[in-house]
C-alpha cells in the first residue's frame, strides 16, 4: 500500500515537484524489484557441504589465503547463521546422520542414510525436487557412494555397503553424479577389485543415456544430458569447481529448475589427521567452486546458494603465528568429530530465511517450503 500511494503521488504532483518524485519513484521501484528477487521463491538450489568444515577450518583457510583482514568468497554472502549438528543418538554425529538431517530434515541414529531410527525410508529434498519436475545431482571430491552424497539418493543402514549404495544410485532419478568409487560400479576383473556380483553399472548407465566419464579432460569435453563421473581417488580427477560448473550446465537445461549438492571432503579428512594444510585445501576447493556458483546465481536471479558443514572435525582452533606456521598455528582438540555448531551462509531468493541459529534438520525443510512443498 505504501508503494502504491507513493506511485500515485508522482502523477498527481505539481509539475515543479514531478522531477524529484519521479526520481523517488525510480528508487522505490528498484527497491521493490530487488526485494522481490531476494525474498522470492528460488527455482534452483545449490547446496555446498564442507565435510568437517568447522568455523576453525574456515578461519584457517582465510588466514592462509586472503589473510585475516581479507575475505573468502563465502565471506561475501550476505546471510549467515549457525547450525546445530547432533544426531538422534549422539551429541557427536557421523556423516550419515548429519547428512540425513540435511537431506531429509529428520534426526536419525549414527550410520543411517535417510532412514529414521526404526529403519523406515525418509522422503528427501531430492525426491521432492523430482516430484516438482526438477533435475537433481550430487558431486563430491570423495567417493560418490560415501555418506554425504549417498543420503541424497540412497536409504541404507550401513556406509560399508557401498556396492548396494551404488545399486541404489543407479535406480535413483539423479541426472548428475560425480566422485570417486569406480570399483563399486564395475565387476572384479583380474587383479582389479570391483563388484562381487559381476554387474557392470557403467554399461547400464550408458544404456540409460548417461555419458560416463573417468578423467578431467573427458568431463570438460562431455556434452551429455546425463552425466556419471567416476574418477580416481588419488586427486588426479577434476576439481570441485570443474564438477560443479559442469553439473550446473547439465542440470540448468531443465526449465523447471534443479537441486545440486556439492561436497568438499578434505576438511574432514584433514581434521581426522590433524593436518591443517589438508583442511585449508578443502575449504579453498569449496570456496573456488562457490565463486562460480555465485556468479551463476547473480546472473540467473532464481538460484539460492547455501554453504554449510555436516559437522566439525578435530575442533581446530587458530592460534598466533609462529616460525613453523606463518598463517597461524593450529590447535586441535582431538582427531574425531565434535559437537560444535557450524556456519551457514546463504545468497539468493529466500536467503533471508537462513539468518539465525538452526537445527540442521531445518535447512531442507526451509528449502521445501520455499518451493511450496513439504518433507512431511
């Protein structure tokens, strides 16, 4: 009503006042358009998960990169929150239970992938996306069958059953899946360990329209409308940035939108080893991929970008510099996960919903409501 009355006043004002009022009208119109874009419903959602990426990990990456007075890409995101990570069974969660919270909006016991504690299947944000006609994808610098990506397409009690998780991936509606873990998709051949049941899912994937790629160059050259990337686990595969950019390009073909989860695994692996250099690299990998996603979102204006962690690993604290650590000395609590809260960053339509302190289960529920749906 206020904006309407302001608009009317422009056209009934005396001539001498119209110039100033027209300028005011232009400002109000720009504000309204900008506010509408910020508070509208996103068509697309890109969720970045830094596995084990506690606030200490982010601080260490900032100090080692742009410096303590500088900014990481994630520091430029306008909305920031804090997330509680406990599972239903433990204060200290594992990646399966915390991933389930982020995928299905429900607490469960450690080890369970998108199942409740009674073993019942939980509806996920990816399933809702498909129901709404959207395309879905997961990319990770870890195995594509590891818990964080797996909770978005699989329902299983044990992470060790990677062959079964791979089978569920093949039966899922994913348009894009990328990571390592090729051995769970191909049969055992000679000295090469693979699936014991003899199935070759790469052949099945190709028959179902997937472009199956194994190297960074093949990914860059791919023009497939569906994509399965199975890369080496030695770090020679494509970067998270390359996987995320390609995934967005493939998924964005769908006019109804998409959901993409992109995971950086090294903050967790480095935290378990108390290896601050590995942690910093993992955060930097995510931050670099995030830059491209934010550029896409700024141009698209219909994409919500979120960054969070499934849990903190190692309880890293950044101490004063010393000769061995010119960017800040690491102080570790231990080599496991912690119950510390983690950060949440948001940009794009609906981002304002993510300001404050949340339970991790709130994140997919808010996404669902922004899409006009529900995970209940």
